[in-house]
């Protein structure tokens, strides 16, 4: 019996050979990918779909591959990855790559990703966002709008207490280029909780085998630590007390979230004082440099206050009309109106500026209003007396040397100027010093009690004081 070999179908042969070739080619490509995993040029030349395939084939090298990608390609891939892969990438990427990626994602993609994170992870990522995004996220988490968290940065040196000094020095050499502050190294435990900080020079003076926990001196105090809920004003006070160039920021569980530098605090102070000074000058805060403000916006910011002050000054016209009969019978009184009223406005603006500055620096609290009032009453009386005496001497001198004839009752005219200046200057210092307290009590900005506003108030009341004293002293003589 004979057996004849069965001839294989030619089509089947072709299919099998094709499969072998395809499998071999795929294995070659996979091996090629393995060889070029560290080659950024090769990685960035791949298509998005090919890169996704490479990432899927190399789950343990996802972060390594992702760190080689250019920003535009990294963004394109990141937004189509699954949630767990995104979290792994963000967790293990370098600080710089992490910051670039998060801040360059589209608004929708960034919000979608951040909202998917647990609060503890989200708090740690806040430091990598730009200031505007930080503030939005912090507000969404329930923190104050002006929280110091808006200023935290991720560029700092943090080490674990179990490390040796040699490990610390190696770490510093590697990470120093990515740190804004290299004078201070922060010590954390394995959970990321802040323990202490040590100056770099301390590591240079001890044996390399010494453990970090042996260098902890226990002198770290709460006056050298900021909480993420602290306001910018509270941070400013802490920097003043600590005399440091940076302070760590922690959450309520003592986890180190980042640092705030003195440069950032000075920038905030500059922005706040710029706005306050503009308000003191009688206008809305511009919130940007003068030359960068559009002309229409500049007019809009100034017009509101000017209209308000103009309406206030209308009251002076009403007062003048009320005492028009006095002016008609003693025209000489009109000569001293600018002198008396401007002195009151100047003293009020001076007092307001002093109190606003003292409040900003924390030197004066609302509870100190009574002490301030007592001091300003005394100051106002003596300042008014000095100016009043100067005005009285001026009336006498001008009358005696015949520069102006004040009539037969020139002594009474001089006395009117003297007493009016005391009253108006006293009122100016009193109103200028008390207005900031009133506005602060009403939860407003004391800077809003601006110099022009104080001057307007003093103008109206000052005219009433001046004409009342004039009527009292000159009634029956000039009047």
C-alpha cells in the first residue's frame, strides 16, 4: 500500500509565510524600540498611534518614554491616555516636565484631569500650576481667595531623615539646578511630613556617613512655617519675624507642599501698595503698570472717584451760599478761605496717610482707635496753633507795613484766622485719622479713605467752622 504526500494548498502556504514575515518584522520593530527607548530623536519621530503602541508594550518605561517627548507631542498623547496612566506619569515626571505639561494642557483637559484626582494628590500638584490656576484650584478646595498657596513653588530641596550626608550631597548636586533656594534643605519623613530644615553648610562640616536625623536640632518653630490657609498678609508678617529668604508651606496634616520665597512676597507687597497708593490718590487701583493701561481704562478708573469728589465739593457751594450775607458784609473774610481750608485738608491727608501705613504694617489695630484719637486731638491742636499763630502774624505784618488794609478791626480779623486754623486743622487731623478705622470696621480697604476724600470732607466742615467763628467774633463790628 502506497501513501502519496498531500500537496499543501498554495494559498495556505502564502498566508503562513506572510504571517511569519509579519511576526518577524514585528519582533524586529519591538527590539528596535527597546534599543531606542533612550533615544529622544527616535521617540519624537514616531506617530501618535505608534507611540501609544510603544507605551502599551513598555508599561514599566512609560515615564522614561514620556520624559523624552517634546511638549506638543506629550500633550497630544497625555489627553488620550487612561486615568491611571496619567496619574503615574504626573507622579513620577520631573518637576520641570510636570510644570510644563500641566500648564500647557487645554483648560478643559486640565480641569478634567485635576477633578479626577483625590484632594491629597491635588494639593501636591497645585505648586506646579501658574498663579492664576493655583488660586482657582485652591478656591475650589475651599481655601481663601488670597491664600498663600497661590504663591507656592515646587523648586526646593527636600530630603528624608534616614539618608546619610553623602546621599544628601549627591542629591543636591543632581537637583540644585532645579531649585530656587539652595541655602536651605528641608527634611521630611517617608510620608512627606515636614520635620526640620538644615542649612547646606551643615552637611559640609560633618562626616559623610552621618545620618540626617543626627543633625536635627529641634529648634524649628511654627513662626518659620506657613500653612496653605494663611493669607498673603500673614505670610508677610512671618517673613518679617523670621528674617528668611524662603519659608515652607504645609497643610493641616503637616505635609510639605512647597515653599514661598521672599521675592514673591515682595512682589505681592509691591502690587498691594501700588493699588493702595492709587486709592489714596483718589482713584481705583490700576492693577498694572501705568504705561500698559489702555487710555479708555485709565479715564474710566479716574472718572468715578472724580465725579464722587465733585459731588462732595458741591456741598462747599451750599455752605458758601448759606453764609453769603457774611461774605457780602466782610469781603476780607473771603481772602483767607483758601489758606484756612487747604491747611485743614493737608493736615487730614497727612493723618490719613500715617494711619493707613501703620495699619498696613500691623502697627495699629481697630481696638487702638481711642489711643489714636487722643494723640491726634493733641497733635491737631498744637499744629493748628502753630499755623494759626503764623496766620495771625501774617495779618499783622501785612497791615503794619501797608501791604493790605484790613480795616480798623484788623486784630479781630487776625484772631478769626488764628482760631479758625486751630479748629479746621484739629478737625482735619481727627477726621483723617478716624476714617481709616471706620472703613476698616465696615470691612473695607482703609486706603479708600483717600487724601482727596478726606480733603473734601474737611473743605465742607472747615467752611462751616471758619464762618461760624467769623460770625461769633465779628458780629457787631464787621458783621
